[in-house]
C-alpha cells in the first residue's frame, strides 16, 4: 500500500460525457502527478501540481483539466470523452521537487472505459 | 531526460538473482538513475535510485558503472511475485521539471 488513494476504481461511461477522478496523496506529500496508461501509448505524464499550483504539463488534452485543493487532494476532470480516452489513470505523489527526491508513490489507478 | 535502453524481456529462475541491465550513454552528470516496476496494471512501484555510487535497499541493489553510461538492477533472490515490467529512468529533478518519463521497460518473468 503506497498511501495514495484513488477513487473510483472503475468507471464506465459513454462518449461525450464528463467524469472526475479523485486522488488523495500520501500524508505530507505536496506534489501530485497524473499519468495516463493506455495499451498503445504506455505510461504518459499528464500534469503535476505542487502545493496547489500547476508546475508541469505533459501531453494533456485541452478536454482534460486538473486541480489541487488546499487539503492537497487532486481531481482530474475529463470531458467530451472519446473512445480513445479509455485507459488507466494513475495519480502519484512525492514529498517535494528537489533533485534526488525522485521517489514517487503511485496509487492503484482508475480504470476508465468509454463506450 | 537522457534516453535509456533496456532489453524487451528476460526471465530467471525463482530463488536466483535477476540482473536487469539498462543503458543510458547520454546521461548527464546531475541525472539520477531511477528504477520502478509495475506488476500487472497496478500502480508503478518505486524500487531504488542512485547518482554515482552503488545503492542497496531492502528490495534491490543498483550498480552504476564508473562512467555512468549503464546500470544494473539486481533482485538478489527473485520470487514469482517479482514478475513485472521494470522501468529504468534517467532524470534530473528541478523545481520546474519533476515528471518521470517512462519508456517501454523490461518484462521480467520469474519461472518456478
């Protein structure tokens, strides 16, 4: 158990819909990352927040957005869903940002299926 | 991030040491080498990281060559539960860039 929790575990929805994935980082971790893993693309970084502020963006679509709240939990919002958005979405957290603090703790993931 | 190259797959017998190689010939002086593993669609799990010196923890050992162009992750006594995809990542964390870039990794199969 990494200490990172993600809800829901599974999500099945239809094209065009909007969903919200939730992540609670490990106690004390200020940095939250979102990753997407699909069969053809592998694990891809989407976005990172540090203490409530966006710090880095990866290949995140404009239909996707995220935020980190004052209690440090984070939400990933996916809208206008397409079949290709079906994937595993992982949240990870780490203590901070300094070199050497590279240990990221991953949650169990949310499996999104878009029908 | 420096590019890393790993074999696609390897196997080893249960109870034996598993030595997983990684090439990172373009690694820069301040980039760390990180190893993560992913067991069948679970969240990736941090294993170990190092800069120059060899490192050991309760899970594994990391041997980095003197020129830092390659490294080897050693699982001293592999078990069936070590069957997973192992990712080698070379990265320097800065305030603006702390994301990990995962490649395809190496699939380790531990056989009984």
